[in-house]
C-alpha cells in the first residue's frame, strides 16, 4: 500500500475528498481508502518522528510519497513550480551532517528541512548554502523511511520566497489552491510508478544458501554486456553428466557462473590441488585461505608414528614454495 | 559548470579570484569565513555533481604535503603528494573520491606559495633521496590548470630544486598551460588511459581516447617527460583484446620507448568506496567480476586473477614497445 504524507490538513484536503478517504479511529491524521493511506503529520520534524514511525510499524506500507509546499531560497526558483526532490538536508540551529537521497525517478532538486520557521533573510541565506528549497518535515520523513527501508519520493510546490517576506496567514488562505494543484500533479504521476522486478528463481532445485549465492551471481553476471542467463543456464545444465544429485548439479551450475566472473578461479584451485598431491599422499593437507589471497598455507598432519615424521622430512625435497608462488603470481593455464 | 562559487573572505582581493570569476559569469558568488563552514558540513551525495556542482576558493590549512602509501609510484623512491585541490570535474565510476569526501564540490586552494614552501621543507628532510611530489591525488592535475594558473608557481619550485620530481596526473587533454612552459627534466606529465569502451562507459565526462593520445603526443614532442598509467584495469571478457588495441593506438601516436614510466594496476576500492560506487552505479559492468576483501582492507579481484591480468597486460605492453624496466605494477606486492 502507498502512503501519502502531508504536513497540514490544508494541503491534504482535496486528496481526502477526491480520493474518498476515511479517517481511522484511534489514529488522528490517518485516512484510508482501498489501496492508499494518507497521513497528516503536523508541522515540523518532531511531529513526523512520532506519527510516521507508528504508521509504518502498524501498516504494510511499500512506498511513501510526500507532497507539500516549500519555500524558495534562491531567486532563480519560480514560484508555483513543481519539483521532485532528490536529496534532503537538515538544519536544526546548525547543519545536520546526515542527508538522504530519495528514490526520485526524474531529475530533481534539493531541499533543506529547517527545524525553525524561516522568517528572516539572514537565516534564509545560511540555508541557501545547502539547497535551493526549504521545508519543515521532509528530512524527518526520509530518516524514518530510511530506517524502515521503505522507498520515498517527494514532490514540492513552491509557495513563496522564504525569509522576512514569508506570510504564514497568506499561505493558510491559499491552502485549498495548493491542495488542488498538488492533487492534479499527483494524479498525473500516479500511474507512472514502476514495480520492482521479483527475485530470480534458479532453474533447478537449490538450498537456501545456494539460492542466495545464485541470486548474487545472477545480479553480477547480468551486468555483463550481452549476457543471456537462460541460454547460459541451459548450456551449463546440458553439459552436466547424468545421474548427479540436485546438490551436485546446483554446485556445478554455481561454479560455472563463478567462472564467468573470475575465469582463473577454477584453474587456480586445480593448480593448487595438483601441487598438494604429494602432501596428500603422506596423509597431510595444505590449507589455504578461501580466496587464495594470502601468499601462505598451513600444513596439517596427524603424527602418530615415526613413519609420519620420516614422510614429512621427505616433503622438503618434493615441495617447492616457488611453484605455489607462480600460481599466486598469475602463471595459470587459462 | 558551477552553480555557486564560495570564496573565503580573506581571498576577496586575490588576483586569481577575479580571473576565475571572469570565467564563470553565470554562477552565484557567495563569501564565507572558511570554506569548510559549508563544504563537507552536510553529506552531499557524489552524484549531485551532475546537477549542482559548487566551487570553493580557499587557502589550504593543516597538512599541505602528505607521504604517499607504499607502492604508490616508482619503487625504491620516496613519494609525497601535495594538496592543491579537492575533487574533480570528471566522473569516473571507480573514483575513490566518491567515498572519501563528504561532498563532490570542487575546492581550489590558492596558497601555492605556502604549499611550495612545505615541499621545500620536506625536501630538506630527505637530502640524499629522490623525492617525488605528486599532484592529482585528490583532483585532476591539469583539467582546470588554465583557470587556476598554478602550474607556473610549481614550475619555478622544481626548476630551482632539480633533485625533487613532480608528477602531474591527469585524464584531461588540457595541456594549454603545459605547452607554454619549458620542459624540465624533473617534471613528468602523466596520463591515465583506459580502452575506448571504458573511457566512454566508465570514465564519464573525460575526453575521448584519441584526443588524449594526441595530447600526450604534443606534450612529448615538446620535450616534456611523459608517464602513462593504465590504472585501473577493469576486467571484462575482452579486456586483453581491448588493451592490445589501446597499446597499438598509443604506439602509433607516440614513442613508447621514450616514455619515462608506465604503471599497471587493477581496479581496487576501500570497502566504503566499494559500497558507495555500487550505490551510485548499481548497473555498471565494472561489478561483473569476483571481488574479495583482502586483509589490508582493500576490495579487489582475487590475487591470482589480478596477477594473471597484470602479467598478461605487461607482456603485451612490452611487445608494443615499452621498456620492461619502465613498467611497474601499482599497489601490488
């Protein structure tokens, strides 16, 4: 369900009326219709924190949209123009370091949320160092959405120049006009929302861990120019021997996919295995780090007989560290 | 190019400020006490540089010259970088600046005399060593040099101090100021190059490869010492063919045997920059490879993969005419 967030009832009034939204008892400021929720937070960041957090916790909200008016901080911003917001900053007597970049689909401009009303030019000038628009709530909305991992978009209608010329009474009188314009704008963009593509399912049975690995490999391989997952998978599956278990098939497919991202991984592994053969022959093992990143290995062997020690001493004649170094240095049969 | 230009109050009457402002007449000009009262005070997203890039003109305070990490440049010599600017007008998708600073806004420092004095102090501390000073750690060295006019100031320093070496690292073709300067034995213009496809798709806003090769050829013909960086190499299925084409194009345009040094390095990130780059460019084929986080806290290809890539490219480069002893591998042990 989408949630529309407004600061004032005045801005939301036409949405409530035209979208046939009903108030929810026990939740002042919350309205619902069949597929959309609407929340009026009240003015300022502190109102947002308490009200929005509660709604996102109680309802299954997939996207949040903030609509409202904003003040211009630069003369180049036209009054009555609409802007999608890209990044929101905050000023609470001093600039807050944390900013939020919204999920804007169009090019947008930035806004700074002020914890105070902007009623003098020197404060407006200070804010203009960071963004060309100012509002009172968006940063808090973005912070709550970020913490809940819910995508947020925001659209602002420029109502006035912020500073000493701001007239709060005049803005209240124009609330119906602003609300009508915001609704018209919203109806124009509402149909454009893209749905997220679902998670890719593997072509064969996989465990939970294998599936997670599969999805991450699909994502990386999908970035390759001209990569066709379906034909890659059918080729890899066709090359597999008959009689393999599902787990073996899944591992082979994942290995084939990994080769697409690191063409030397398999040959690195095989060359180290080959070099380890004499060690295995005496009942010992060479242990490498997972990605063969460190130029070292550990020799592991159980000693329960003098013969083990004799075998171990023979290793120095057949095991050459320089052979291992060659592999680490990229001398690979690829 | 710049939405706003912020100038420190103490630089109001600086002659270079007037000349810079004359080039950006459409920008809003604002004055402030110190650039970092605004720059970096809030986390400004890296990609904001596409839509609202600001310029700050300031004096650099604090450390003006810093020692470079191990394996930064030619091995066995001491390397420092000096800070003449923060951030860059280009947008390379792997650039570590996207996770390094809290703002993509460009800062140009104007106190070059103080920076040169600090370099002199560092030089005096290492009287028996070859000391390199690199420009371009935090910004492209030449891209805005026609505006900053700083090259002359550093040129004088290196002319007077022949034991010190200067490297100007660039992706630009802006050699206007360089062409006006007499070549010095201890000053190297070094150009970072990638194959044509990477130049277009990954090194956004940088000049085309052909123009860059032409700029190198001009600088070389004029007698400037040249360095070439093939760094970062980004793996793709066609990587070796693409670099072979690049080496061939380069060998046709310039005398590879006369190039003072070449560096080769594969793409690498700090974990923070890796995450930032993935966020900024989630669909980039730069991420179509296996990355591991090494014990040094570097995110890069696994050891054998990067060694394999670098050794093949090194062979190919030498076959194209580069002298083997002049090729070094960057940030590799």
